[in-house]
C-alpha cells in the first residue's frame, strides 16, 4: 500500500511538472515571438504536451476519487456486517456465511436472565455483560472445533457456526463444553459484584434452512426447559410441524406453478331481489384430479412464511377480473395489509383493473388480520381503486376495536359482519345486540351490510331481522368454480 502511494505521488509530480513546463514555454514563446500564434507547427508540440499533462492529471484525480469511494464503501459494508457492541459479526453476516457453509453445524445461545439483568442493572451494565460473554466465546477453544465463527445476532442471543464434518456426538460434546464454560464464568456487574448466567442452546446439523431450524430448536429447548436441543436430520429429530409445513409449502409452490391454484366464487344474495347480487372470490388449491387439496386456512400462513403470498393475490385478482368480465357480474376480492403495503402488488392490481375496463364490477374487502404499519397506504389504495370504479368494504367487522375505528375513519362503501358474531346469534343475546348495533351504525353512515356465515335458516332469518342488505353462507350457496345454480335452499321472502 505504501509503495502504491509512493508511485502515485511520483506520477502526479511528473504530470504537474509537464504541465508547468509546457505552460511556461508556451507563455515565453508567445511573449518573445508573437508571430508564433500563426505558426501551428511550432506551437503544436507544446500544446500537445499541455493537453496530455492536463488529461493525465484529470485521470489521476479520478483514480484517487474512485479509490477513496471504494474504501468508503468497503467500510460501510464491513460495518453492516458487524455488531457495534461486541465487535462480532451480526445476523446479516451469519446469513451470508450460511449460504457458503458446506458442513453446517449451527448453535444459537440465548440467556435465560437477559431481561432480568437489563431491568435490574440497566442497559450500560447489561452491555458490559454481553461484551464479557463475547470475550468468553471468542477465546473459547476445543480440540474438536476446527473451523468456527462467533456472532451476536439479537439482544441476548449469540450464534456459533462450525463448518466441518462432525458426528452428532462430537457436536453434543462441543455444545456441553460451551454451556459449562459460559455458566461457570462469573460476570462483573459492579466493582465487586458478579453474577452467573444460564443459557439455552438450539442447534442444527444440516445446511438447508439451518437458521430457521436452529430457531425452532431453541424454541423447543425453551418450551421443554432443556439445556440444549439439537436438530439432526440423520436422527429424525426435525420437529414434525416443520416437516409437515415444509411438505405443504412445496405442494403449494408446485400447485401455483402448475396453475392448480384457482378461484372459487361464492354467491352473495340481495335482500330485496332475493337474487345473486355479487360473488366473493375465494382461493382453492386443487390436486391433479381437480379435487380440493388444500384450503386457504392451511396454505395462507405458509404463503406468508415463504414470502409467496403476493403470487396468490395476483392469481386471484387475475381470475376474479376474468370471471367478472366474462359473466358481467360483481366480484369481491380479499385484500390484506401485506398486499396494500406491497407497491408492486398494488401496481399490478391497478393495471389489471384499468386494462380490463371492469372496475365497476370489482370490489375489495379489507381483511382484519394484520397490524396497520402504514395507515397512509390504506387511504391511498382506497382512493386509487375508487378512481378506477371499484368499491371497497371491510371484512370481519366486530372482530375487535380497530376495525370499528376503520369504519369511522376510512372512505369505505360496505361492511361485512364478522363470522364469530354470526355463528352465535341464534343462542347468544349479546351477539344479537352487537350485530344489530353494527347494522345500525353502518346504515347511519350510508354503508351497506353483508351478513356472512348464513349456515342455516335460523341465522339467515335473524340476519334479515337485523336489517342486513346482503346474505352469504353455505345454506344459500356454496363456493364453486362457475356461476351459481339455484339449489333447494333460497332466501325466504
């Protein structure tokens, strides 16, 4: 590095000298022989020298600026991978290292009494304890450890990654030794005060999904009050829930790729005309025989976890728009905060509706199942789809205070009474009063009301008595891939 700077300095000196000499000679010649202004052959070498010198200086300056920026970015990248408190690599660096790990043995170490220390001694002392633990881990040696790295990934949680072929027994031996080392070390919290720590370890011995499985192992250890829990694929110690969810997620992905994720449409009946007023678009995953393989209550959580929820939304929007356009019927589509907060999903929805020209046949139901992170995004979405001719309603009204607050503040067009209310109205007077109150409040604001879960004639009759404008439920019509066909059960006059 020093030699490079010396060479660069020498080049700069030479270039500056060339420019100065050329400029001096040019000035001297012009002062001495003014007629040289018209003699190109004599001036040309000097001008060339001057141009080359200036160009060289510009090049050297750009190189210096580039090197300075490169050094700065390297520093930023390095800091992004380092925990400022302990100086250890952080979670971001761990996830990167896991991608290149060949023989992953990952352990997460969590303090039992981290929060207790924080509440008792305050953040400064707690940070000091964390630094002491970091020092213990980084200085830890074991003859079986050949290629290990330590990380501080979350408050009170360290990680140790060992990238080597090792048996289950060897990893268990290393883990026990680490536990004994940490719990046997006294940690200073004052001039003469020391405390002991107790830890729980969750470990995994496989490359695929190592970080997720290590967290599951840690939770398993905590739930069962174990010192450590190791997930070892060869010993079939992977939690059954993980294996089940992994298999279902793979089925869901395959189903989406093979276009077996389809929309079913459930009829919603009008109070006055006693006919189908609109349809709700509902997702279903079919098997290869066109039978329902998986319902939304199963695959929606998996889709969120696997970050493919947006794909389901796109499929449903596309099929709902196609159904509405083909049959010229109103279709409602469920929309979540995950969708609304996803800019690309919103852009897809806007473009799909605009290009189809059926905005007046599309309605959206805001799902009450997620926290509102960006309230501005909801109003922006509602205003945008209103411009496209759509209507917006709110699903599950009555399921908590937050959606009542939305009813008061958001520019929506209709509401749907929550299923948990409707399924209890026939035997719970309090639920009847809640349902009547919702209808009264909605009508006062000029909103229409949909009563869902009309599972039998008694619930349907009560929903009519409450004053609901629309009715939905299996008693009246079940979801299907095509337009509803009249069955034996119809809305009573």
